[in-house]
């Protein structure tokens, strides 16, 4: 694995984790049940984000950037 691939993979995973943390914060502020679902079922948090683009749009963009970096690696 060369340096560029390793860097893109690392930054992509970090971006995905950061987006999940942002979604976790937004979900807990919105509702206790959504926060708990986001904590226990992380893929469900992205479904929540799609329904609440006004509050969680930045987290979705960060997740998309993370997936793009992983895909390019």
C-alpha cells in the first residue's frame, strides 16, 4: 500500500467517524429516541440525516467526502 492510498483511506475513515459524531450530536439535540437509535444503529443515523437535511446536512456532506476518499483509495 503506497502513501497516497493509506492517507486517503485514513482520512476517509476519520471523516466518516467525524460525520457520525456530528449526527450523534444533532440527533441527541433533536430527540432522545433518535439519539439512542443513532448511538446503537449508526446506519440508521444517515437515514435520519436524509430526513433532516436542514440540521444534519453538513454531516452528510462530510460522510460523502469520506466515502469518496475511501473509494479513490
